[in-house]
């Protein structure tokens, strides 16, 4: 006849494993959120830099170079230790099924006349979530700056993959 305490120990052990798995996923999701905010800030700054260059009368390529420079400076020092990337000018990356549609730019810089779009993609290697089979988490930031009528004033509009809140 099995001892009643043995079943309790097995149940507690299983419960502990489940709790540790959820704690691990929670920690990694917090790191993903911190990385998303970090990358979004870099995208916002890059879009503003490009619009600033356009206001100064620079060409689209000079504005794109300004955006890339500012973005690369701002993605350094990731709070989550992730690797953020910006596709080269000729190799922009779009969301699946939306190739060439600027609204779905996933990685790269697109400067067109009075419009600037900057998208930065970041992949974060998980820590504790690896124990339950989640190896990486993806996130990114997108920003758009438009120069419109009258005095040229840069305006940044955020585009979220998942709206906050």
C-alpha cells in the first residue's frame, strides 16, 4: 500500500515545476517588453533625425543615412541583451504577405519625399523560458515621420504590432 505522503510530494513537485515554468516565461516576457520599448525609442529617434535632415534640405539618401546612424547609436546597450537589426537600404524586410507595402515595413528605412518610415527588428534569446521550449522572442519598433504643409515640423506616429494596454 503506497504511503499517502508520497502522493503529496509528487503533487508538490509537479506544481513546483509548473510554477517555475510560468515564472521563467514571465521574466522573459518582461525582458521582451523592455527590449520593445528600447527599440521603439531608437526607431522614434531615427525617424526624427531623418525628418530633421529633410527639413534642412538634404536628399533622401542623406536623410536615410542620418536615420541609420541615430538608430544604430540608440540600439546599443539593449536592456535585455538582444540583437536589434535594421535591414540595409536595398534589402528592406516586410511582414509576410505585404511585400513592398510601407505600412508593413518590419526592418529597414524608407525615405520618400516628405515621409520617413523606420522599422527595427530585435530577437531576444530567452533564459528560463528555454526550459519549456521557447528559444527566442521577437519584438520590434516602427516609427513614421511626415512633413506636412506650412512650416516643416516633424511629427512621429508610432505603429504597434500589438497596441499597448
